[in-house]
């Protein structure tokens, strides 16, 4: 049995067991069957169809929910801009225009700066560390406390793994080279880049290439080789910097309105959560599989990979720490999330530095 098939079997079995073991809809204790209630939801994504790994996560969710309910729970998926503008997905869930959205919390730090921790912050957690903290370390509960102010909750929707530092039309070898640079970069990473003298723009994925092509921006970050190749950035900018210190393990989320969630039968809730978990796993697997050959293709096309200099990395790290601590000092709610995050980060550095990092250094030589 292939791992992909095994994963699908395991999630389906989980949903089946949840259906059989949950209390019945009458309130009596005992076996229950999957509800035959017809549910129709609309899901708006912040991502275009062309970014098939991220947008595909929403399609995996919808397909598995439908399969596990015999088509009774139907989620129709809309790409960015078709139903809701790319950066207004959270607003649409809050307003009840849609029942669920696929997006990144750090697009909405204007609502609450601490939402950035649900996606990632500069020099933060790797994908595995982020997943561990959110799912097992209490981070997810803290994020949902923030989202309750907007009448919604978040479910993990996938992770890209550590991202690249992005595409630049000119060399950036020192901190002074960042001065006056115009770059597309969202979230806390954008705030830190602004501290370093960069003029920051937040542009939806589908609009980045035209902005880069016409010179409205000098640089952009997105995800990594697979997505970046599809979006064609290498046709305009040949300098590909790494690592994406502002996004060491960014996670996507499915945002569900509390009203819509409360109306779901108990078995549908279990099925939705199981399908979201499968979607998140598939996204990471696809990136890990697709990025290596995509990088090779980009290098064959004349792309030049460049590491950020030690000066830039050190300056960015210091600015990032100052940014996080300043926000924590000003806002008790932010401080509560930051302190939990900082403990997870420190614990992770000790363990992963002694195991994963040592091994990676040896084999990557």
C-alpha cells in the first residue's frame, strides 16, 4: 500500500470511528451513523488556481469531506478573487458571506498583530516545530482565543516548509543595499524589512508577476522553487536569495465561522477535522517532493542562487527580536502568545539543534 493510500485510509477510518463512537443526535449514548443532513458551504481561498499545491489543499479538503459523507456535506471551493478578494477572506468569514476560508493569518495582523504567530514570524519555528506547537503545545488554543473576537476558529491547513528568500532584480550584499528597495513581502517579515529600510508592498499571489514585470517592485518573495517557477518570477529577476528567514515554517489555516460550525452535526465536525488534517499533510508532502526537481529546472534556466550575507542575517535577526519584544511590551494579549511561542522556540532549538541540525549539516556537507 502506498503512503498516500495509507494516509487516505487512515483518515477515512478515523472519520468512520468517530461516527460510530460519537453520541447519537438524539442525545442518547451509543453508536451513531453519519448524518444524512445536507450541508452546503462555500470556501474562498486567498490563492489562485495556478498555485496548485496551496490551492489544492482546499480541493483536498472539499473532496474528502464529500467522500466521507456520501456527498451530503458539500464544500464549493473558489480561488482568489472569484468570490472574495484574496486579502479579504477573513473578513468574509467574519461577516458570514462564506462559511470557511483558506488563507494565512499573517495577512490580517491589522485586526490583531498576534495573529502572525498562527502563520509564522521572522526567525521563528520550522514546519515541524510550528505544527507541534499549534497542535500539541497549546498554540492553536491561543490563536483561537484571538479569532473568537471575530466569530471564527482556525484549523491547520498545511505548511510549505522553510521558504526561499525571494527574487531580486539587483544584488543585496549588505544592509545598506536594502535601503530604498521596494519588495512584496507580507506579515511580520514585511514589518521587519520596513525597519531595515525596505519599502514594503503586500500584493496577492496572482498580481505579483505583473508588478515585478512593470518595475513596480524590485523584489518579491513567494514560497519556493515549485510555486515560484509556475508563477514565472525567474523571467524577470534572476537572483534567487535564501533562506526566507521571515518564513521558516509558515502554516496555512482553514477559518470556519462559529455560527456555521455550530450548525454542523457532530459527525460532520469530526469528518471536517480529519479532512483538514489530511489536506495539511498532503500539502507538505507535495512541496517536499516537488521543490527539489523544480530548483534543478530553475538553475538550468540561468537562475543564480545567492545566500543572504551574514551581515543581512544578523541585522535582520536583531531587528526581528526587537520587533517581537516591542509588540509584546505594548500589548498584553500579544505578550501572552509571544511568551508561549518563545518557550517553544527555545525548547526546539535545544532539541533540533542537537539532532536534526547536526545530521543535516553532515549529509548536506
